[in-house]
């Protein structure tokens, strides 16, 4: 459903984050940035990214530990480790923990983009983003099922599709037009009003299981699926 691949860039150097965000956005990617290990883990565990660029030397939690935690939680998002270290042992450590690639600083931006695109192709083939998490709310895309704190949440196919689109861009605003295209496609009868109606249906069902605060209206812009932890990282 998502046209622009979503990439998480994790680096503690503001200049590096800005440069990579600008460069990858120009390459047609939807880029989210994080500056430390705990923040990276909070947003990456949503499963809403197509690829992650993860620096190893991070405050709070190293890139190795972030990767280890993600894999232990079942998050299969392709990860490219980035490090100023250069050594076979370091690379082996990263790959053993479940990294999909390794890039040593300083690197060419052209090489970085080529590696990211390779990760995106691999993720598309392997279907890595099969489970999305927003706190205790889990969206199982393969089974088309939703649960809250382990209890099933019954949604209609259209309600599921709306939640799937919002959760796949956790922490980012999705406009009504984007939701309309993603969920209703070319259906001529569908209007923005249909989007509002189904978001309302979805909200009521989530509210009934204690997850009502996850889907929000951003006036004048659209809708947002997020949690307090994601807000703290992305400034939603």
C-alpha cells in the first residue's frame, strides 16, 4: 500500500542525520530519524519500516543491542549497520546478531543508496513487515488479524485496511486522500466522507478494548497512529 519506502536512520551526529535524511528523501524515500539507541528501539519495534540504517556507537544503547532486541522481539526489518570501526570481527558480530549488511564510515552516499535499495528489494521479496506493533496493539498483516494485549479485536475488512495503512506509517500523518487511495483504490463511489466514517468505526472498536488513543485526528492534515513512546521520539 505504501509507495514511498519508509527508512529509519539512527545516528547520534546531527549533521549525519540531516544529510542522510535530505539525501534519502531526494531518492524517493520517507525518512524518519532517531538520535539514540532507546529512541531507535521504540520506533523500530513498530515494524513499520522497510529498512533501518543503524549506527553502532549510540548513546543509551548500542546499535548491536538495538538489533539484538529487535530480532528477539521478532522484528524482521532489514538492518544495515553503520560503523566507524573496520574489522572482520565487528562485521561478523553484527551479521551474527541478524544484520543484513554492514557499511564502514566514511562511505560514499552512492554506495549507501545502493545498499539501502538492495535491502528494500530483499524485504519486499521476503515480506519482512508482516507484523506491526503500537504498544500492546498488534496488527498481523499476513493473518489479517488484530489483537490488543493478546486479546483478538474484531474488525471488518475495510476497518482492518484503514488500521493497516495508519500503523504502517506509525508516528507519521496520513492524509484522507492517501487513505482513500490505499483502502478504496479506484472505487468511484468512495469519498473523503467514507474515510471519516470508517476511521470513526475503527476508533470506536479500539476504544472498546482500551486502545482508543492510538488513532488520532490531526486537524487540517489527516490521521495519525501513534503511542506516547513514539510521540516522544518523533515529536508527534
